[in-house]
C-alpha cells in the first residue's frame, strides 16, 4: 500500500516574494506592508493554534512581525522565506509558553515513561470519520502546550522531524513519540475524555 | 514504548500474527522510516487487514489535522490589520533627522564648548590634546582630578559607544556579551594605572613625614592628618582631613581634603579637591582647586597658572602665568604674569595688584578696581544674562539638539537593555516608592561614591560608582520620558514602540524643563523619580532571582522579551 503523504504541501498566503523581501530589507515601507499583508493572516492562525487565547495570538503576531522587521537582514535568501518565517514564529510562541512555565516537568516524564494503549483501528477510523475540523480545533486547546505545539509545527507549518526536534529541544528520535502522544491526547479530547493525563490546560 | 526500529513487534488484538505497533505505522505514514523498514511495513500491511486499517486511519487523522489546522476559520483581527498600517509606516526619516541633528550637535558642542575648554585646560597645564590621551595615556582617572571631563564629552562618548554596540551587535551575537564588552572596555580604560614606579602606601590615622625623612618614590596616603616636613621625590596622592606640606615635594600633589596648607615647596602641579587651600610656599607648576576657597599668600610664588572652580580666590602672592576663576569671588592683590579669565561672582582688584595680561570678566556686577592697580589693559567686563534668551534662535536650536541627544542616548540604552528598561518603566508607574527610593538612592549613591573616592584605596570603585550615578541621572530622565509617552499613547511591551513613546515623552519633558521658574523643580522631580524606578527595578531583579527558582512551574511569568532566533 502506498501511504499518502500527510501534512500541507503549501500554506496559503505563503508565496515567495523575493523581490518584496529585497525591497523591505532596503527599508521600503511599502514592500514591508506587502510582506505583512501576505503573511500576517497565516502567522496569526499559527499563533492561534499554538497559544491558549486569542489575545495571546494577537500579541504574539505583532511581536513576531516586530522581530521579523529587525531580523530581516539575517534571512538567507537561498532558503524558503515561509519556512524561515515559521521558525521565527515557532521560536517566539514556544518561548512564550516556556516562559509562562505552563510546560510541566511531569509532562516529559509522562511521555517518556507512560505506555500508550494500542488503538483499535476500526474505532479510530470511526472517530475520525465523525469529527469535524472545528471539533478538532476545539480539542486542540485541551492539549498540553508541547503536544499542541508539536501538532501545529507538523501539520500547520509542515516542519520536518528534524526541525521539530530543534524547535522543541528534544532528540530527533523522540519526535515521533511526542507526535503520537499528542494524537492520543487529541483522540481522548475528541472522545470527550479528560486529557488531564498530559497535564493539558484549556 | 516500542522501539520504532523494530517494526513488527507488538502483539495486537488479532492473535494470529504480530501486528505493527502504532509508532511504526505513524512513522511509516509520515515517511520517517528508512527504505528497508518501510518495505517491511509495506509488505506486512499488504497481508494484514488490521494494520492496513490502522495505517489508513492514521493517514486520515493526519489529513483531518491538516485540514483543521489550515482552515481559515477566523479573519485577521482589526487590531492586527491596524498594526499593519503602523508597521507599514517608515520612521527612517525621523531617525535620519535625529542623526543629522546629533551630528550637528556634536560639531557645535566641539566648537563651542569642548574646543575652548581644551584650550583652557591646556592653558592650565593639562597638556592633553584629546580626551583619549587624557584618559588613557596620562592615566588621568587614576590621578584623581587631573582631568575634567565635561558632561558633553561623556554623553557624546556614551552615545557613540552605545551605537557602535548596537551596530556591531549582530557580530557580537549576544546582547549580554555586547553589554559586557562595553563595561569591560570602560573598566579597562578606567583601571589603567599611571605608570608609577616604586610607590609608598601609608594608611594610618596620622601620617607625618619627618624633617629628615626622604621618600624616594611616590607617596600614597589615606589618613586623617598628613604632615610632610621631609622630602618626597615622587608624587603625593593623598586623601585626608587635613594636609600640611611644610617640606618638599618634587613631583605633583594630588589631594582630596578638608584643608590643605602648602608652606613648603611643591615642584610639580597641585590638583586638589579641598574645602580650603592656602599656599604660602612655592609651587613649580600649576595649581588647580575644586570646591573650596584658595588663598595665595603674600610670600607664595606659583610658577605656572592657577585655576579655581567653586570658591573664593584671593591672590596676594605671585602667579607667573594665567589665572582662571570660575564660581566664586576673586580678589587680586598680588602679581599676575599672564591673563585673568573670571566667570561669575565678583572681582575686586586692589591697589597693590599688578596684572600683566588682559582681564576678561563675566559677572553680575562690574568689577571693583582700585585706582592704584597696575593693569596692562582695562578690565573687559560682560554682564551675565541669567534668563534664557527666548528670542534668540540659537536657544531653540540648542534645545532641539539636546532633546535629540537624549533620545539617541535613550535609544541606545533601550536597545542594549530592553528587558531592564521595560522593568524600569514598569517600576516608574509606582510613583510613591519610586520617589521615595529615588531620594534615598540619588543622595546615598553619590555620598557613598565620594566616601569611596576620599579613601584612596577605594578610588577606582568610587570613581566607577560616581560614574554610574552620574549616568543614571540621564537614564532616569529617559525612563520618565518613556512613562510620559506611555501615558499618552498607551502601554506597550515592545522595544520600538516604547522607544517611540520615550522620544515623544522626552520632547515633552524637555519642554517642561524649559519653563521659567518651575522647570528646574520639574527636572529635579523627574530625576528623583527615574532614579527611584531604576533602583526599584534593580532591587526586584536581585530579589526575584531566588524566588523564581523556588516558585512552582505553574506560576506564569510575564513575557518581557522574545527569544533569540
């Protein structure tokens, strides 16, 4: 069986605008405005998924763009702009979560030690069948920060396991475990079960 | 947890065969397995319906997740759309303007103040041609009051250093190390000692160098009372309540004391911070005094020039070169070989006076010149205008230049220490504690610094403390300006918007300082308030270090700055 490649291949509004970047670097306010218009909605959604509240996401979006403006000269043009953008955003959001110390030490322990129940394939299939995107988004906010961040990095930003490992500060081999654990938490939340096992906060 | 390296490991619900574990399925679906393991999984899935279902479910789950993530469920909030307009605006021309003004300001400062001052200093025997040579080559800081750094120079220097650091920050890569570099450079510059050979240290209550005693080196002393009857072949650097030089000092005398009497002979220069200084003997070179009164007795002969800053100056003896008097009243009864430059206070010239050079006097009242005085030329008198000349265009130009310099200084500080600046502004919102602590810190640190300076052993620490205290007077105004700006435009946690608010606030408070009568008081209050805020922020930084470690992980901490990319 040929597996389908999951995850987005591209993100809306993320067209590479090399020219605008070059002009924005040179201090062209209009080019900067263009970059903002093109990328702000996607970055806002990223923050909205990764951070607990809407206000947090709004603040973070502004802060990320302030930071981008300062760091624009450091951007390596040979690489993807949107990927770079998401790295900045991910760094910022993860830093916010870390600073708030929402991430609990216990969580790491859980992920590393607690065995995961093998799912019944048919039941899982059924659960996925029944749930809407909206319900998934709601459930996402019941997850612990790291689980949520891992899912956002993988399925929103389309980051590789290496990149996720780098962002979250875990070993590369551990990323799959973090993602799987996050999915289990999500399934529990979707089934209406408590996600407290992972120390999730709404 | 199963080992993802072993794809066929876990016994599933269907007991007829070993099923793939979930992590292996996930990694296969995510294309994270190597070719060999991926082929093994693929082969197994073709034969096993349960695992095929699991794989398909995981893939569907991935798609659901992706869809849920990417769906454009919320429009961009209005606040962010507005922010777009803000970020779209370019403030570069403003910074260009400020830089331009600053450049003009530095040039004007140099030609109007620093240049003439340097000339004066050179005239007074401080042959340094640049601040750098004064500071480093001559080890002037170490030698106490040898250098007079004007407020302008240090401010200009700080701005330049600050900007250099901001510009090169990327190369230095970390903000902390940049700051450390600046401080280290400053410390290195300050710590460079004068190239002294052998030195003698005395540290007793009362030090007397007896008549037949000869010290073949420099003498460093910190004491209650110092009396030199013998000979010191090097310099004398001393902090004491009372100093009497009855003997012979072949080098310079650098002192900080309550009273200083020189009845013997000093071959070099005298530079003193003293309450009262009397010279009866001979001084080979120049005399400079800060703070107190200076009496040059009838028998005294000074080979160089005399500079007095602060107290009364009475000249009965002989000064072979020029005289510079600033601050107090000046009485001329003796002989002056060169010119006299006198600013403020009063000038009395008695009938015994002989002045061979021109006399330039800026004061409140015309000089009192006795008819018998022998002057080379009449006194050139200029009345000091105490009120600011509001009609003069230059007054406004200078106001603008100063405001720009402050904004630049603030910009450099806010960029160098964004978190700390933000904390200071936050602390400044607590008016009561800020003002109270400001009075305490403002006075206490200054007094502490002076005390450290007076005891020669602590001179370096003392000078550093005073330097920091002095810098904090400016930083305080910047903090207050940022708060005023915040009051008008609303709070912000971001660096650049905060700098913008600071710039606006600075313009406003500088306008307030310019108000007649109340301006000075406003300035005083602003400085006290700002210093209090800085002290509070410092206190909190030191305080929170320990509780932060002890506090539970769940305790949220406000975000103050972003991460390093």
